[in-house]
C-alpha cells in the first residue's frame, strides 16, 4: 500500500496510489494521513480497501509530504561506514542520534531553498522509518510491530552551520525545505527494508549510490535503540543515515548552488526531483 497527499502546501488531501498508477482520493474516508491512520488498526483498514473503487484524482498537481502530522524528526548520523570515513569521523559504536525541526519538511518536488549567505548546502538521501504505534524500551525483536511504513527523505544539510559553527547538528539541518519527504509512504507490510538501493544525482551526475544492506545499525536496531531514550509515538519519523557521496566528502568539496537539480530514488519509494534556488 502506498499512501500520499496532494494539493497546495498546507491544504494537502490524503490519497492512495492504485496498482494501475492512478491516484485515488481517501478524503471521503479519512481526514488526513495522521496518527489514527498510521496505527495498526488504521493501516489494516486501508489495506482492506479496493483503491480502484475510490474516486480517481485526475490532476493531483503538487504532491506533498505523505505524512500529515509528523510529531518529531529523529535522525541517525554516520550510519554507513564509507560515509563516516569520508567525513573523517570514527565508525560509531552506538547510533548517533539528533533531531531536525518539523518546520523543515516539504514535498518531493518542492524547491530546496538555500538560506541567505549559504555556500555549503549539501545533499543526503536517506530511508525514513514511520512509527505507527507507541514504543518504549522495546527489544529489537519487537521493532517491526511498531513500524507503519517507510518513506524517502533528503536530509539537506548546511555544513557551515552544522559543523564549523559548533553546537548541535540540528541548526545546520532545520532550515525551511531541508527535509523533503515522499512521494509516498509504503506500508511495512509491502516493503522489506533490508536491501533497498539508494540513488542521488546532482545535475545528472551520479553522487550517491548505496544500499540499506550496508547500514551499520539496521532498522530494527535503530527503532529499539531510540525507544530506550524516548517514547516513540505514531507519527514519529526516524531517518536512518546517508551513504557515501555527499558534497562534504568530495575533493574539492562541492555544494549545491542556485539552479542545481537534485534527483533521488529508493527502491519501492518512488522518486524526488528538486530545483535548488536562493531563498
């Protein structure tokens, strides 16, 4: 099952992607793709529907984030060995956890806005885990029961504010449009997260190529680990780290500029395309 939201920013409506590729409206059935939909009962209810019997959306227009009410963005850093190495940082012994502001969320085709004065804005393709039921101090073996599904995320990062200015990474990762999500949420019952290919290009040139099989800490470990330090709730989004190939790791370092185009894809999670422009 693939859930999405369409319409102008702030006015998105819920929908489901049918097997024939058509977008079908869920607004007659649910208000939004929120915690009630993400719950196990909510997901089972929608999975029992026949999408082809729902109203067809002929011109969906803009696609927004597939999640209508993201409670928190929990991020895991340095979770691919080659990325840690290109960052000149040690391989972590435990997941490196930080947060991003939810105000940074945008859709899979929205423009990425360079903050005023930014010259070091970078790209990071990541698999996102969407939590569907509350979890506190759970074992790794229980993690899958808490996952509603998966999304594709670009953890856009301004390296000067993230690294050179000191303090928490969050301030370099929380600008408006710095967390594109989507185009859809693939239900955990449909998508197996263990071996998904990640690809990111800038202006048609290959930049990142990775596979979730190479995660240092896999999906189950991440969910269990985070649940020992906070109660996870429906609508929490956990992004799992990026593979090698970021601009920060290139020689010379290469960053996004006004007019650049970023294309991304993850197996089973669709594609994103973003025009980069000065705010």
